[in-house]
């Protein structure tokens, strides 16, 4: 008597609700769980034992695809192979060839929802692609201590903060690989009891601080910046002039700008401290806004390459690199501003701190100081712009051709 095969239809797959196994024939079954979830399995006997091999959920695998997978399993059985063992061997062979780069990229994608902001995520991606470039083509189970040292050593004394973060990210990737059975043994990027014996200890003063350009060098840097074309160079100068955080600049929207009042109001949800912050705009800052408005494509002040999206969160850091600025970061310009205000001006400390959106004083003191000292800060920022610019700036223009350059 002929065996019944292909008993199920696409409608059956979509509508069957009775829990249990529903045969299609030749070992292929649709399994409906008690909760209503549907999946495919292939049943066969190996050494007298009934074995069940999952072929995927019906959401991901169609009836035709499930039949094709079952047919492949039957071919393996006819050749004397155990389909489950064959799949494990295939996965092991694939894992043995898995590169650090491929695994790191996949891990960051999985971790992405947990990052505190887009900039932090972009920093992870960038460091694991650029600084860890020599590791990317190596198999994830073949990376040694010498490989890690070759990546870290050139940065360890020149850019200690970057090197430390890079080491931690490499360690995280290799720990995840070990947890998934892709590596064994000690993590070659581990610090305590391992790399701390091979690399010099970082100076405590550098930990937790962003490298900053000495404020006396900022005017010369800005002159060089103004010789460049592109949105990134204008965004960086705007960031310096306003002493803002880079994330606040990247996310700046035209709806936050009041050019008549010469004020940029950053909403609380975009501020690190969770409080609305008003930024007085100098004449030069307004000129920059006028320049980028000529290529306005959305509500973002500084547009990126993709229509309707802001400038990349790493654009300004990459610009510093192209300008061969090794010992300074974008965030460090806030420190340059603070040093200048403290050493070269008579503006009160609390005015300079307010310009940086820092909280000053205890809770009682802050309760009595309800003003954000906007007009006092306006004079401070005008003085900073005068120092940075070294005189009246040239009027800038920008067109679509220049958007991608910096």
C-alpha cells in the first residue's frame, strides 16, 4: 500500500490549532504547541531510538521549505548519516572558521538595544572595526595575547583612554565567544593578572578624562578648521563655540533654534543632566547656522549623507583624525573652554559652569539660584568666540557638493 505523503496544505499549516504532531509524510511533522506556536520537525530512528530534529518555526520556514529540508535529511539517512550529528559537525566547522570581525559585528548588533545612546554604539562599532582591524580576519578561537598586544601597544601611551576602552571591548567580545563555545582557555585581553604584567600602568590622572587641546592652541586649530569644507567642520566649530557636548550638536534641530533671540534651547530629554539648557548664540554661531541652512533637508541642523538623518555621531572625531590631531578629543574642547574661562577671564566660576550645563552648589544653593544666567553667559560666550576666532570670521557658504567632505 502506498504511503501517504504531502498530507498538509498551506491552509492546514496556518489554521490547525489542535496541539500535537500533524504528519505531512516521510518523517516531516507540523508540531502545534499548547500555546499555539507552530514548528517543523523531522522524526527518524537512529540505532533503534526515535530522534526529533527541529527544522524551524512556520513563521520562518514555509511548507515547501520544510519539505525540502526533510528531503535533505532523508538523503543523509540513506547515506548512513545521522542528520542531527551532521548538522552539529557542519556548525562546528563553520564556527572554526568564524572570524573575530564577523563575531564582533554580530555581538554589537545583539547588544545595541542596551547602549545608552547612538554615539556610544557608534564608538563600539568604530573601535572594533578600525583600531581592532588586525584582529578582524583572524578566527575568533585563534586570537592570542601577542595579537591583542600588537593592537594595543601603539595606542597605549599615545591615546590611553582609547586603548583602555578598546582592550575592554576586545575582552567582552572574546568572553562572549567563550560563553558560546567558540573559544577555550584564558581571555588574552584580560587585564588583571595578565596584560597588567605586559603593559605599563596608566597614569591615574588620565583615567576618566577626555584628552583636551590646550586652550592657547584652539585659535590656530579653528583657523585650520575654517579652511576645510563640509558639514563636519562647521559642526565641530559650532560645538567649540557653544561648549556643547557632541551629542547635543549632532541631534540639534531647527525647531530648537531661535535666531531672533539668538538662543538654542536644548530640551531636557537630550541633555545629560535631564534639564533644559539654553545656549546663547554668538554672531559666528549664527553664521554657521546660515551656512548649513542652505542645504537644509530636514529638521536636523547638521544633515548627514542620508536624507532625513543627522550627521554621523563619529564625524567630528574622524575629522580630528584626518587633521592629525592625536592628543585631543571633541569632548575635550569643553575642558579647553573651561580652562580658558578660569585662567584668562574674570567671569565667575558659576557662570562658566552654567555654560557647560554643570550643576553647581548644593540643593539649597540651587534653590535660591533659579536663573540660568543667560545674559551673563552670553557675554562669556562672546568673549570665547572672540578668543577662538582671533577677529571677525569670514562668511562661509556651503553647497551640496561639499556636504560629504570635511
